[in-house]
C-alpha cells in the first residue's frame, strides 16, 4: 500500500477557484496481539510496521530488548507477538523509572538536528499530513521516520533503534509535535534522557520529566529553544534551587 495517493481538489484562493490533483496521505489500520491477549488497534502510515510493533512494545514496557520477543509476524493488518517464556504481559503500561544516564548534548546539536529533521520531511512537504520523529546523538541524527500519527512516528524510531541495538541512554529524540505526558513516558521507559520538539510540552509532561530525569526542550526552531527540565543536560545552569546540577 502506498503512503500517498492523488485526489481531485477544488482550491479557492482570493476568490478564484481551480481544480487540481493533490497528494494526500493514506491511513493503515493495524492490530497488535501480544501473547494472545486482547489486541491493541492503531492507525498509522503503511510502512515500517515491524519497527512500529517493536517500538510499541519497548515504549510501553512489555520488553526491554529484541531478545524478549520469541516471534513477531505481520500479516496484512494483524501483528502477532510471542514473548516466549516471559510471563503474561501486564494489563497496563509499566511505570517508567528515573533515568540514571549522565548524557548531555549541546544546544547547537539539538537545533541542527531539528533543522535537519524538518528538512527531511518529504511526505509532509508533499501532503502536509504527517508528523516526524528522529533519534540523535552528539554527532547528529541517527534515524528519521514520518507517520500520520505522532505516536506511531515515535514508536517507529524506537523500534528501529531497538532492532539495531542502539544505546538509547546516550541519545535524544526530536518530535515535530507537542510533547504530552504519554509520549514523555514512552521516551523515559526507553531510557532516553533528552527530548526536543518543535512545539510545547504539556505541564503534566514537564512535571513527569522532572521526576524521571528527562530534559525537555520545546519550540526548537531556528536559533532558539525553551528548556523546561533538567537544564544541565544541555549545558545550562539552572537558577532555580529546585533543580540540582548533575555536573
């Protein structure tokens, strides 16, 4: 299935109308069955489905490494996952634990990654209908994915990293969206200590980040960004007594 398709559109511009064929993103529904339990349904872009499945599993706390999965098949709209001798998966996502990594990253690396991430969004430029997520380290971007779902874009990044055995506690994530608490928790479960985004985080996400040791940066665009938590990870000394420097 293709990620985009053409559709006839009537464009109205300053009172003038014209008919053009525009590219629109396509949707793909997939169900993930984990250990024979009730399936999880999600809507995503129709590519990199294995990465999506693994990213969902690791970011929800069902697995910690690729070795925890005994089988993973994707047939059409269904993915079936076996966990081997592991006990039945929990009914609710596992709470993330505080991150102990001492990883830091310069602000200019984050801003360069943000610029590169936005420039690589070819499907977004064609359709205006996708989100992007990327993984980077101190040398720059490691991977990049687009998806109609911001959560699925993140899960594809995380699944790809897991399958390639990337050391996640030495990386950062960039998102072309806001940072809600649920996405912050998914990132923290994977041990990633820094997240930057083109939009703002929610207050709940920042409070969770404070507890979990995650540096959250928002409005990362051009030559500026806002830092909301654990500022020491981007080389900023906090003026607040409530945040202790880890240097």
